[in-house]
């Protein structure tokens, strides 16, 4: 950015510190500058984010963004980093990274593949009409033993929904009512469909996506969190109420927790991992649901044949000298800014959630100098993530992976930004791969059409920015490629779960993690260590590959390999 543009950016920053959420025309008038000149800076500079209104309001990255009237998110774009929770879900908690560790490198290589564990379908049992797996029966019994309250953590794809349907079916048979809280519109309709299939005779209503039903006319309601938090459901006196929170960690945010109605004495929380980086699982979820009554991890889920086996490949690429210099410069500036924020502006260093609270406080209400420093730190972090996600080395790797995509049934590609997703799609389209993007700026109806195409095979690759990581039922994909990794364990587990649903033909799921060597996404240097260790614990095979060994990689990832 030129000096003049930087000066304008600094003036905009100061103005947004004074009053958040301003129109571009208002900012231009306040600064005495042409609107076109101000808009040019607003749209190009990542320090500024906009609301999803038709006429957007502008904010500093990290400030609370005013929601559009469509309270389910709808088709409107979501500004990046729009809330503290969203930042916590995506930020790396530490800007440092380690040194190459030969012992750790050896840890990634599993030379002897473990035996594939065959799937054995549950046998028909008149006392088990829903065909629950053994783990589901145990979890339901543990929930009942805790007075019909508790959280059940189970890996994605293991069957949490069917377990909840069993509890809902029992509640309906006993004359009680149920409310199911879901994160978004897609899950709203998925839940309604499966309840109609498995709970015959129940009257099922909806709250969200333009509908506002209530329990005076329905036995079961499925409600989007953003709608449920703003209303009180009718619950007749002496009527037993069951509240089910799907992806219950989402119900612990500052606003969503209002949907956790204390009048419902039966409470069931479902999640792949209920813990939150802001510790709201301790302050909100556990006080409401009382405790975690059952957990199902990958080892047992694979052993029981509930989810499929997995193979893992790691492929490293190199930055150019210029990119590496830029990366190290950003890392040094991030460390320096972090130290100043702690020493000079009182930001608490640990845990990261408290440091982030203090950074956001400075950005919103702090002195101008402190706010500018905090905003610069956040901007540099985003630049670092974009640099890692959008390096040409990863694009070249994706080109080299074309044979791997061709071998797969269907593939998911996870990346950092819509810009990165767009570029990846263009690369794959140029090589005649049937590919589409799936992200927050695509309307709900378009996403549904894309998922239909992915389900029927007319689309073979989906490139996604977070929207498929949770709360969406993805048809059978058997390959996941991680272009931009995350240190957030939940995000990586959700990505893993998208491909580990059991396959009809028993083939393995394959997980390909692409990283830049010598950076904080390099697993050999300790990146996302907890997740990697968990993944390797259950992998049948895992290995590191160089990009020039595509045939070796392709053989390793062969879906029919035994």
C-alpha cells in the first residue's frame, strides 16, 4: 500500500475506533475524502471487514459485526473474523514453532499396515427397533442413568443423530415433547426428514428458514439456534420436555446460550468434541447438561466398524526465498507486536482466549495507539495465513494431485479463504476436473444444488472454506485434502470426520495433509501435534512423501489397496 493509502487506512482505523459500524459514505464525509478513494482502501485492506447488508457497514477486523435481518445466516456473506468465538475457532494460539525433529519425523511413518477391520452390521433385534450400535445403546443407558441429562461426545459419522432419535422416540411414546437445536438451516431440514422416517406419527414443526412453529401444535420442534435464542417455546404445565442440542458447543456462545431453556428437564448435548477454547463448556455447557455421560473416540469407533479405516499421507512443499523471507518477517513482527501488547498495553499472555479478549478490547475501546497495534497484529496474522494457503507451491501440488483425485470416488479440499478456494477451483477446472466451491457466500439453495451434484457423482471434488466442517451431512467422500491446516483440534477432527463415514464397499478413507516445510503448519516441527498424534493412533498406514514421488503417493492412496 502506498504512503497515501496507508495514511487513509490509519485515519479510517481511528474513525472506526471512535464509532464502529459506519457506512463507506459516512467515513468518506468524516475524512473529507472522495468516497471512491475511501472505498478502494476499505475493500483492499484486510484490516477492515464489512457487514452482509446490501449497503455494508464497515468495522475493524475483530469488532462485533451487526447481523443482517436473516437470523439464520441465509445466503448473505459472513464477514471474516466477525466475532470472538469465530476468531478463537481459527486462530493459532502460539506464533512460535519448533525445529525439525528426526524422532518426530520417524513417528509419522508406519511401515507395517494394520489389518483392515471389517464392518459387521448389527443383527436385527425386536428390542432395538432403530438398529442402534452397541456404543449407542451404552451411551443411551448412561444418559438415562444420569436422569436423562448429559453430553455425549462421539466422532463424526458414528451415528449421534440416530442415538438422539431413540431418546426423542421414547419421549414421544411417553407423551412428552422435544425441541432439537441445530446450528443452521441445512441441518434443520435434515433433522425433520429423519424424524419423519424414524418416529412415525409424530407431528414435527420447524423454527427458522421463515417458519415459526410451536409446541402447542407439534410434538417435536427442530429449531435453528439463531431463532431459538430469541423466543420462548410453549411448554404446557406438567408436560415433560426434552431439549437436544446438536453440535452443542455452538450453543455456548454469548448469544446462543439463551436457547438453553431451563424449563426442559431432560437435556441431551451432542458433539464430536464439546470443549471450547473460550472455556464456555465449563461455564455454560456443563452447568446446563451436568456432565459428559459417554465418549466415543476413533479407536473404538473403528474397532466396532462404526466408521471406516483411514490412511494418512503428508506432503511438504517449499516456499520460494522471497516467500520465506516474507513469512519470517511476519513471524518476527507478530512476536514483537504480541510482546508490546503484553508489556505496554496489559494484554494477558495466557491462556490465549484471555489474550484475545484484551486485543479485542483494545481494538474496540482502547486508546488509539493501542488499538492500532492490536489491529495490526490481527492483520499480520491473517496475512500469514493467506501466505501459507495461497502459495503457488500448493497450487502446483494440487495440479500434481490430479491422478489422486481421479482415483478417488469423491474428494473434499479444505482451504483458508474464498480467494484460495476460487484459485484452486480454476486450477482443477482447467484440467477438466468436475469441481465446485462450497462457502458462506453461496446461497443456501445453491449449496443444496452443489451437494446434490456431489451426491450423484456429477461433481467429484468440492473445495470448501469451513462450511463443510460441521453441521452438514456430506455424501460419501473418501479423500480429504487439507491445503490450509488448523491448530484448532475441533476443526481438524471435523474435517477428518467428513470422510470417515463407513463405506459400503469397505474401502479406506484417505487423508492428505499438504503443508509448507519449516513453517508453523509443518507437522514435523510440532504443528497441530495433538490432532496428528490422535490421527496417527488410529491410522492403518501413514507416511511422508515428497512432491516428486507422485506415483508412490498415488499407490499409497489407492482406494482399493488392501
